[in-house]
């Protein structure tokens, strides 16, 4: 007698339907509240399909998050990047634009998923947290350290650099949280790629002023 597990046909699109249904539900009510029953009902499949393709609800959530992360990143990959010898402002704006685009992507459910995780973190977040680290973070650390050094004339401490990085990130994350409200209010900040670039320019100007003031305070 064969001991091979029964396989589910790929031709019926069950895996993709599960991903789409789970994405909608996770982005609406969060990981903890979305039930397996609701997901399989919306996908028109059954619990066995979730276990077969993803190993359970937690594995399905991981697959959803990783797919939405890649969707968001796909819109940062083609953005222009500054050269190493460009002015500091230009280099910082390049990084800010990529971070901002990642957080406010209108082509991914990542902003909604991430916002729900911030409000009510799930145990499943641990599975995908390493993948959620934005690649531009280290690039931003280098730039923050450069600004603080230029102002104080001495290398900045790791704590001061982290504080500066958080200050820049906070402005981008604000728009992740407020994106839908701003759109409903008729704000043009996400109306086009050009509008997002203008926003990145303003965040850069504001960040430089704040970082230079931080550098004057010292450690």
C-alpha cells in the first residue's frame, strides 16, 4: 500500500484563491481575528487545502506577508538611486523616497497589514519580521551618521544615530497609517508618483533640519 500523501491538484487554483482571500481578510481584520473558516469559505476550498499548501493558518499568513512585501519592493527597485559623490541632500532624498514608496505602496496590502501588526502584534509576526527589515535602513544609518558628524565635528554615538533613523522612519510610517484617511480627505499626496516624490523631498528637508538640530544637542 502506498504511503505517499494525497496531493491536491494545482489546476483548480486553490492555492492562489487562498492567498487572495487570506490577504483580503488579514488586511481587513488582522491575523488573530481572521478565522480559517472565513478564509476557506471566501476561497471556495477547505481546511485540507490550507494545511497542504501552507501547513496551517500561520504558514498561510507568512506566505501572504512575504508576497505583499515583494509587491511593495517591486515598486522601489526601479526608483532612481543617487551616486556616492552626490550631495548629502540628494543621497538622503533617494533613500527617503524608497522607504516612503515601500510604506505607502497603493499596489500592495503591506501598509494595511503592517498597520494592523503595529496596533495588535500577532505571534505570527516573529516568522516574517526579519524579511520586513527595509534594505535601506543601513544606508540611512550611514547618512544620519554623516549629518551628525558634520554638525558636531565628532563621530555620533550609536544611540544618536538610531534616534535619527527613527525620526526619519516615523515620518514615512505616519503616511502608512494615515494613507486611507488622507485619500478620503482629498489629499493629493498619493495621487501620482510625482506627488510621492514631492512628499519625499519635504520629508528630506524636514529631516535634515531635525538631524542638524539633534547634532547640535550632542550626546
